[in-house]
C-alpha cells in the first residue's frame, strides 16, 4: 500500500486527503497538522461564515483576482473551477448562496458547516489526521521521503508528500523545506488596511465606490472604502494592498494614497458636475446639495478638507474654492503610515517559487513524488473567496496526479 503524507490540515490539505481516499481507497493517507485544530483558518474566514469561492462574474482577467500565480491558477481551474467546487459541496448536502458581490457562502452562513463536512468526510473515508505534529524537516530518500517532527515525535516514511502548510509570514516558517533546496520568494503580508492619521472624526463612514492608487506607481484598485479608527480599510484598500504588497513592504509601508471619491469620473467631468449644481441651485447651501456619487456625511467631510464652509451658498463659492473641491473629490491625498492586518485574512505574498513546480501537476521538478498546493506557493489573491478557490483547485490537481500515478503502477 502506498502512503501519502500531507503536511498541513487547511483547506488544500484536507480536501486533497478526502479526494485521495475516496477515489483511491488503497492509499494510506496521513495528514499532519502543527496546531490543535484542523481547518482553523477556514473556520474564521468570511467573518465566520466562510466565503468559500466566488462566481468570478465581473473578473475580466485572472490577474485582477490573482496578482501572483494567475497562470498556474488558470491551469488548475481547467481541471477544477468554482463551478465544480460548488457542485461538489452541494453534492455533500451543503446549500450555497451567492451574494450581490458574487461571493459564495454556505446558506447556513456558518463556516463550521464547511469544516464539519470536510472533517466528517475525511473520517468516513479513512484519512488519518494527526494534530500537534509540527514538521521539522522533509528529506528525499532513495525510496521515497522521510518526514521528521519536532518534540521528539517519531519520523514517518512516505511514498509521496503533499505540502499544504499555507502562507508563512516569515521565511523561517518554511525552514522545514531546507533539505530539499527549493527556491523561495521572501514572504511579505498581503491583504491589509492602511494606517492613516487624522481620520478619527470620519470613523465608521463608508464610501460605496471609490478609486484608490499609490502615487507615483501603477498600482490602483476600485471598490468600497471604510474609515476605521486607525485609517482606511474595505475592499478597495484590501485589493490595493494585495496588488502592491511587495512594493509597500519595500518602502516600509510609507506611501502617498490618492483617493478618487467619484470613482474615475475625472477632473473635467467633476468640474462640470459641480458647475451644474452651482448654476441650478445658486441660493442653496453647498452642504445641503451634494453630488449623488458621495454620501451626505462624506460630502460634509470633503467640503471641510477643501476649506469650504457647509453653510456657504453655491453662488458664494469662488473659482479657487471650486478648484480645491475638484482636487479633493478626484485626487485626495493621504499619507500611509503603516499597515494593519485584516482580522479575517492571513494572506502572504511569497513562499515557494513557482519555478520549482510543474504548473500542470504541481509536482516539484527536482523531487518526484513531492507536491505543493495552496498558499505555501507564491500564489495569492484579493479578498472575496479567491484564495480559498485556489486552494481547492490546487488540491484537486495534486490528488488527481497522485491517483494517476497509482494507476500507472498497477
């Protein structure tokens, strides 16, 4: 009987193990997890509701969703995409719902339903799950692999090893792979909010659709923006942090954020919209006649940034004030003074370089029988279920490759 050792009991590891045992019961499948719980991250993702995938509607290119690794992800999706995943979970009795933002959740709105579905499936299929087993090293032997553990636990031998440990915020977290001499990409955080001073009075305000960019770069994103007690967050900021993860790390998380509160309306059109208001309602107070793209509360705040009193009447607003207001509306600049990790996300940019693996099979080129899946690779995505979908898809690819290898032996 061939033995497969899976390192890491996250989404990719558990899904891969379940598929292996169901489709090839002759395999002995052991999953080793350093922590005390399997699927701990799945249990808290999506605010505890588990945003397990996305419909990909509105995504014009995978590069929009996957700043790193989109080509590899595309190949994985050709074998197992979001539709296949949704069919799989529905086949397990999990009813799914699609939100307006195209994020997919269990109808129960409970991440533990996803956790229990996988764990119960693994148990019924005969997967051996070992918790509190931190891997110290993976060694390639002449007849397979040896996995050594910390804390004096006995090493195990395996015919194939699947590494699904997830993202490591520090390079030391990948030290157990050192004997394999793989090329690594220095890990840095992704998906984080920005520390910006001076916004405490705006706390709790939400802009439904803005465009954000880093000054002097091509990094930009669009979506909702939330003002927090520490600065700015929300989908637009999280997307931008993902796209610019490595750049922001290099500049020490100090940069100029440019916010277009009108979401790419443009300076001239903004000027025209304000001129229309000024001409059509000259006697009205400017604070009471805001543009429809901006909420009333945000309008008051932006007027203050432009140095315009809310009680001023439109006919009293001069050209200089109007120019300042146009500038604030379309190119408002804020100083980023650090980053704060998003509570629901633990995503890393970096990991094992994609140059190490065959992009069609996820097998390591220099170590036959060794596979990597999930965020341990230099693959990561924006928020919205995309990271989990990559994990499910890569786990499927690895499982099918191992099963194919077993078939070839017989």
